[in-house]
C-alpha cells in the first residue's frame, strides 16, 4: 500500500496529537513535546524520515517510539523536505 505524503510540519503535528493522547501522560498530568522530523534516504522498508527523541519524561520513550514507528509505516516525508545538495 502506498504511503501518504506529508510535510515535516504535518508529521510532527500527527506525532504530537498522538503523544498528547497517551493515557499515561494524561493521567500523570505531564506534557511531552515532539522534536522535528528528519529526512533521510529511504530505508529498507521504504520510509524516508524519522524523529530522534522528544522533550518530556523518559518513562514515555517506548510509547513515543511506537507512535513514531506506526506513523513511519503510514507516511512518507515529501521530497521537497530533503536537504538541498547544491546540485
């Protein structure tokens, strides 16, 4: 199934919405903040982006990584988000 193309801002927003909805975060009265997503050459699964870390308690790291991994399977970062190589 082809992945939907999104901008970096759209992907970050999707991640943030899902992070805000984490039950543990809500119950604990905490906040977590998504970092920017980074473009990379497509990997073996065809994904061309990732998000390294987030701002918030480390206890949510597994849940945040699961969110990012799910979204990486669904979406591609638009080609115009790739770094300019000068050529």
